[in-house]
C-alpha cells in the first residue's frame, strides 16, 4: 500500500487495468464490424499483435493507440485514449 496516497495496488488492480485496455481494442474492432486481420492491416501491425492487445498479453504502443483513435473518429465512434494511460 502506498501510505502517502492511501492507494493499494494489487494483482487484481493490474489485471482489471489490462482488461479495460484490451476491451477498448476489442470494442473498437467490433463496433467497426472488422476481423482482427482488417484492424491489423489498417494499423500496420500483425493480426497476432491485435490478438495480444485484445487478450492483454501486450499493450499497444502510443502510436497505435493514436491510430486507433483516428480510425474511430473517421468512423464516428467514440474512443477514449485515457483508458490506455490509467494506472501508468
């Protein structure tokens, strides 16, 4: 526990944070009605990278988060980049 701020970081907190981030990627893809391959091609990454983001094995770099934001805006979908920066 961080006594100064009264914050307790647990494995559950970290897992919940990763789940939120992966859900943002998957949610965007599903709102676009795209397969992982299509999103990957649009972002210039592999399908495996998108899969890893969606399952929480890895997190996307800021440049890909920005590309996702731009894709969302282009298609009129709300996309909150803050979900990726929480807990850093």
